[in-house]
C-alpha cells in the first residue's frame, strides 16, 4: 500500500509539536514538508521550533518559513498557553546543521502539490495565513490538493473568545479565503478536539517512559497547566493531532457535511466559524465535513504509543 503524501502547516507550539511526532510515527503517512506560521508564537520561534522537533525525534523534514504576520489584523500569540518560546519555555536544542530552505511556505507547498497532483493531503494546524496566500497566488491549488484537514473553528464554543476558536480568530480573513476556496475541507474544530485530551496520568506515563519525546511532551504541556486548571480543564487537548490521526484512522471520527462561513467583521464574534449544523436554516452550500465525535480511548492510546515510540 503506497503511503499518503502529507504537508503540514504549523505554528509550532506544543500541540503542533505532538502532531508532528504523530505524523512521523504513522507508517501510513509520508510527511513531505512542514511550513511554519505565526500564531501560538512569532514566526521566528515557530520556524526554529520545528527544526528543534526534527532534532528531538530524529527526522529531517524540510521546513519552510511562512508569513511574519496575519493578512490584516495584528498578531495575537498564544504565549499564555505555549510560553514565550512556543514550546512551553522548554529549552530544546537546535539541530547541529539545520537546513535553511530558500523557498517560501506557499511556493514550496504549491511545488509539492504539483508533484503529487490530487494526492497531497494538507494538514493545517495553525492560523491559515500561509494557506490563504498560497491559494491566492496559485488559484489552481485548492483543486490540485486531495484535501485540507484543518484544526480550527467550531460549530459550538470558542476558546480565545466565547465565539471564536484561536486559529480562526488570529487570521479571520485568511480563514474566510480558505473556506471559500472550493478545497475539500475536513474541519477539526473544538467540537471534536476538546475530546482529544491527555490526562495528567497520561502525561505522567509519557514522562515515565524515559523516552526523550515523552519527557519533552510532559514538560512543554505543563507550562499551560496553571491556566488550564484555572479554567477547570482536566487535561491537555491535543487539538492538532486530530487532523493528522484522521488520515490513518478515519474510523475514529464522525462528522457531518455542513456550510461554514467565517465572521470577518464582527466585534464580539470576529473569527467565529458559523455553521448550519444545528440550525433549521441551512446555507445554500456545503463546503466542509465538520467533525463532531471522537473515539477518545483509541485516539489517546495510539497517540501515547506514537509519542513513546517515535
Ligand atoms: O485552538 C487550538 C489551536 O490553537 C491549536 O492549533 C493550538 O496549537 C493553537 O494554535
Ligand atoms: Ca497549532
């Protein structure tokens, strides 16, 4: 069985780092490149953090630098969760000889999609700035991709505001471009990713494995614990692993085709992904498969195995 060609766009960030570990572990996937976005942290950190994760897990994924800021709005980082350096303020070493690619994120993504026509799965685990730039510069790209698995949005609650999920909120204009692009979108929003949480016992198990990736994962996630526990959270949601896991284990997820529109002019609701799933008033189009349910037990079991064996 040939491997599934994959491209990731990450704002490496703690759960982005875990998603890269998962992608590396899953034999079904062939991760061809990682582009970096600003979001959880500034671009400079997201870019070099991705190199750091390459070193941690012994991979050499090519890393391509993306946009320094969102399309229109000022950058709002996630330092309260991901730390100032984006990796929970854990000090991970850089590779001795990191390869600095000259191509931009959007040019490299397009070149990869052309090399794998209608087969490349784009996994977006960050604000969608780079993807929007790529789709605008190369209008044929949405149809050239097999699909876009994006972590973002929600049919229900927000997490950065009561209305909006973080990735959509950070760059609403970019999200609007992507949802209008005609690409085949699988949306892994908070409706499903809030089910994908590692418990404190799970992260203790990762640390107790003595494996570098397990030790790092607990250490970087613990930075967020004071904030999460204040909100009454009981674990660490591995949001970004959901769109990756789906590629190898789609049976763990259930969703519904729906119309999704991004609010770009709201004050209270800016960045909200408005879906018609729970409404008797339907949009006259359906532009995404919105994931709603997860087999958490199997998800967490596979994810822990991946982190401890990557
Ligand atoms: O809302 C969760 C998303 O925001 C995840 O991608 C996390 O990494 C942050 O970017
Ligand atoms: Ca992310």
